[in-house]
């Protein structure tokens, strides 16, 4: 029990220090009128929402947004696929956290039959071009993929089913996630291969242990950007390579 308490205290202290640095980062984004978009993707129950909550908990709500779009309505279905996401992009001085993003079309939609083969293939062709346009226009884009194994996902899905406080999180996709694990894996790998680049890399976070995943994702973001007072931080910005890594095409 003492060891558990010690680990929890260490986690809370490090989380607090990182959240202080995120406040400094946000102030710099505001002062410099920069635009930062952070994508949180991953399998169902991978911990995306919990990570976003820790990222945003102490940030100025006037200078940040969390975007979690519902399924497209009939009008949006007839639009260019990226159109409804474009209006959610950050304004000058703003950070936007995407709780899922345009990458729905890369994995969830083709697995579940929510898009055609032609729509899927067009997405893989257009996504890198779209993101290069964002980069060229000065938007800073970070793409996180939270990864968990099949056993951990099963535990978390069962928890959602049994826990009345978490039932709202349960979806039809969750219920099929286990039986269609291999299909999700195949489309995930294709997504990485087609949309990863040196300029807009995928950053893979091992999420079986939620607290560690949150810490390392924060650390990676802070390491990527140089903001004032960074050198005065009380916390390390060196990400743990056992937990977080930039995607390596040779691993697929």
C-alpha cells in the first residue's frame, strides 16, 4: 500500500508540474498568435478523453477548445469530407484538442461500413495534402495515437457495461471492437503508412497504463515546442521511449 501511495504521489506531483508547463505553453500560443491543433486518436477505450481532460484541466478556456464532432448530418454527408473539420481549426492564439478527428474515415468508418471503398481511398490520398496545407499556413499539428492491447480493451469495455457512471461512453463500435480487432489493426496500419510523414508524424502512445500515457503525451508535446521559461521547468521533457515513439514504417 505504501508503494502504491508513493507512486500515486509521484504521479500527481509530475502531472502538476507538466500542467503548469502547459499553462506557460498556452500563454506563449496566445502572445504569439499561433495556432495549435492536437489530434487524439486510438482504439475505443484507449484513454483519449481522459488524456484530453488532463491536458485541458487548468488551461484558459477562452483560448482553447475541445472538438468531438457527432456523426455527420445529411447536409454534411454531401459536403467535402474535410469541410466540417475546417471550421473547427484553431484561430490565432488558440489550441484545439480533437477528440477523434478526420481520421474517423481512415479506421472506424471503413471497418464499420460507414463509407465506401472509393471514399476511403480518396481520404488516404487527400489527407496528407490537406495536412500539408495546414502546415504551410502555419498551423502546428500534433497527431497522437493511443494504443492498447486486446486484453486491456476487453477489461475497459466490460467496465463500461457494468459501471452505470460510464455507460454513456458505450457505443456500437465499442461492442464490435473486440470481434473486429484484426480489421481495426489492418486499417490502422494502412492509415499510418499513408498519412505519416516527417513533417506531420504519427506519435504512438502505449496506453495500457493510463497515468503513464497521459504524462508521456504531455511531455512529448512540451518537448516539441520552445516557449519562454521552458528552461526553468522543474520537470523532465525527455519522453520515455518505452511508452511513446514516432511511428516507424519498418514496424508494420
